């Protein structure tokens, strides 16, 4: 199985110059927690990602009023996989980078899909439950630099 078989194709994207409000509204409308960020909608070349957590922690918690996506997104280098990468590469990227959602790009760096933990649960767990469980454990493990509350 390769990334193409696992991904949600043609994901919604936001531009780096869009407001965080636009990103949040799109996340709400699509029922997603992460959006790939592009500079240009026609090229769809990935330049970052923004998550619901980025919005809550980096924008709302700082009481920022005119938030732009580019000011709060995670930028390069990003954890990504290519469309023809094997599932082992997908799982390893999620585990190594402790990410729950992974953009899928083509050979030109254009966003073509997103793989989320839910995609793996739906498409892989019935065949290899232990593989998915291990990935979930690794992604959810505490970061060594986390500071307790």
C-alpha cells in the first residue's frame, strides 16, 4: 500500500496571506484539524501547515487580533510524504515527527492529499492492527522537551 491509497485527495488549502479566521472557518466546514498552506492556489506548492492547535496556542492565546496564517503556521522543513511512498515510510514519518496528519506532495512539492490517523485506522488497522497501534503510541508519546504544567 502506498500514500496514494491512504490519503484523502485534493484537500482544502489556505493561502499564507489568509486570515486565521478564514482557516478556522474552513477547518470547521470541512471537519478537519489541519490545513496545508500554499502561497498560490493555482500551483498548490506547500509552504507550511496550520492546525487547530496552532490557532488556539499561537493566535488566540496571545490575544492577537489581525492574525494571518503565515504568522502562525508551521513552516519548512515539514514532515511530508510523496504520493508513491510506501506505507512504511508514511508510518515512520508520522512516528519520527510525532504528527497526526501528514501532507502528501507530488514530485514538484504540490499538495495532492493528506493522510490522517483516521485514514490509517480505516484503511490499515483491519490488516495490521499492531502497526497502527505502534504508530499511535509513538505519535502520542510525550516530547522530551515538554514542561509539565
